């Protein structure tokens, strides 16, 4: 495979475009963040990267809390809008027809229309350059009951989540397998 080499850049892709809710229920805001992920399993730790000049940055810095709301494809336009409009100028919940709901463990609200809401408490801030990273403990995960099967397993593929790749939004495609499928023994068909 012939390759062209580019200078170092932000080419990790696709990433999850999320709507991060922050502030209090009376002063709530949403910022679209695609630079997020899991850092640790035990304890569960995540991060978000935000430019210090963003309105939400100050809300998160003051409260030490935020919610990472996973976005279904039906909310792609709202997700994009929350990334291009500033909470200083407009109420994004009203603009996008979204609703707050109380989180279980923190005072920042969840976005009710999102199927999965990850409640976070900041443990550390890293100053890196254009963006600062808020490293946070995951205190609770709120999951829409329609995604939970009769055995209590979360069927995340049913959430129809968005992906973001190099400036474009995509609906996640078909499921190709479960973790470990490449090494799992194949079931033998019974002979009749």
C-alpha cells in the first residue's frame, strides 16, 4: 500500500461527536465535543478536550462537573448546531428543542433526548496548548431502557449513534462482530 506522509495532526478518526451538558439546570449549556474517550476502567475515567475561550469551559471549570451525552443520528443537526453556536449568545436547549433532566449524581443536567448520558466529576485539568483536557471520574451512566435487553445487557448498537470523521457526520454502520469474535471457536453444526 503506497502512503503519503503528512505532518503530525489530529487524524484519529472516526470519533464520537458528543453533546456535553454543563452548568446548573437554571444555567445549563451544551457544547459539542468529539475529542473524548475512555482513559481507565477501574476506576472509570474519561476526558474531554475544550478550548479555554469556549463558554462551556468556564462553566465546567467552576462546577467541576459535566455530562457526556451520546448522540443518536436523529440529533445530528442539533449536535452540529451546539458546536457552531455559543451559549453566550443563545440558549442551545431552546434553539435545538432539547430538554434537560436531572442527573443522578451531579448537578449538571443530562440531555433527555440522548439515549446514554455519562455523569462526570472533574479530577484534573491538563493544559496542553490550544485545548485543555478535563480528566473526570465517571460517577454514573444513565441508559434509555429501550437499549437494555431482558438479561440486563446494554444493546448499544440499537442507539443509532453518530460518528465524526474529518469534518463530516456519519451514522454508524452494520455490526461486524462482538469483542473476541476473531478468536472464538466456531460452533459445529449438528448432523441429522
